[in-house]
C-alpha cells in the first residue's frame, strides 16, 4: 500500500491559458490482476491565491492542505490495463475481469460504468434526462 500527493498543474504553454490554482491528490493505489483501484480524495490550499502566476516549485506542508470536498468522502476509481484495444478477445477478457471485480465488490461499493461521452473532453456533453433510455440503449 502506498500513499502519495501528486500535484495537478495546468500547463501555461498555450498563450490562451493562464495559471489558476493547484489541487493535490491524496490516496492509495492497489492492483488486483489487471484491475487498478485508486482510492483518493482531492486537497487544496485554503485562501485566495490570486497573486500566484505559476505553480509552486515545492509542495506545501500536508497539514496546510484542506479537503476540496469537506464531507471527507473518497473517490474510488477502477481501471483496467489492456495491451491491445484492437483485439476483440482481449477486450472481452478485460470486460469480464471488470465484471468479476464488480461482483466481488457487490455489497461494499456500487460500481457502474459512466457514459462514455461524459468522459470525452472533445464532446459538448449533456447528461441524459431521467425519462430517456439508458446510455446502453441509445443509438451511437
């Protein structure tokens, strides 16, 4: 089990972007076969940082950071390592491994697959309304 803080930084190489703030991730990463489990929460430095124009060069003290979500809740992210996305048998094996992990976690954590469009930053995504068909039944 490992614990780390990873600074999340906005690249200011594009002239249309400017530095806004920094967020830090505190969590643990576990590996179960090809399934990667990341249990974490997001931290930030309290106070106004409007005078900062670039990311810090050194991490702040852990005690100086506060939770972004004050409820204290953790984010559970589950991913799968796949060597070849073009091989249908490999993809199906990966999906089956995720489904197996989902069954193992039943009763502890409800795991669900998010709508693929909600994860694509290139698409202007509007979540489906409650009255519409589930994401799996919509035409692509």
